[in-house]
C-alpha cells in the first residue's frame, strides 16, 4: 500500500485508512478481526475509530469499536506498526461534561479511549 506523511507530522500512514464505525454494531468481533487481519496483511497501518461508535445501537454504551480494536491489538501484537486515530465530542455519559469539547470531557474521553484501546498513546486525536 502507498504511504504518505500525515500533514507535517512524522507519522507515515497508508493512503487507505480503515474506518471502523461498523465494529461492534453490524460487524461482530470475529468479523471485525477478519477485516483488521486482512487490512494489516495488505500493508495497511492507519486505523480510524471514535469513542461514540456504536452508542446509537440498542444495548450499546459507545466505545465498542475501540474495545474490539484494543483486543485485536493485544492478540496480534505489533502496536508500533499502526497509527491509531480516534475522535471525541459526542454524548458519552449524562450531565454537562458528557459531551462537547470542554476540557473535562476531552480529558475523561481520552482516558477512556486509551483504556478501551489498551494503548499508552493515541496517534491522532480528532474532534468532530
């Protein structure tokens, strides 16, 4: 797969980024692992998710996609081969800091994303 620098950073990403909105929603964990395996085998290294994925589905709390990616990274290893992007802003819990771009929401959301992903750093943190 062709790669390019991500903006002016030192991150080098594949031009094809894998979106994971369906993970934990219409794509169960087994199928999600198959997609991630195929993407990695093809040389992909740029995985995009969001804390809110799939909060809208009945019985879901949000973060399901991040949790699946975290379990995949743990079982497959090689975290250093991937650039992980996630997003913040959507409503994740009740109350005034449960959504938006306040410092309190961003800090708590970032900590939760790190925990769900099972990583020490998020390579690209975006807001919508």
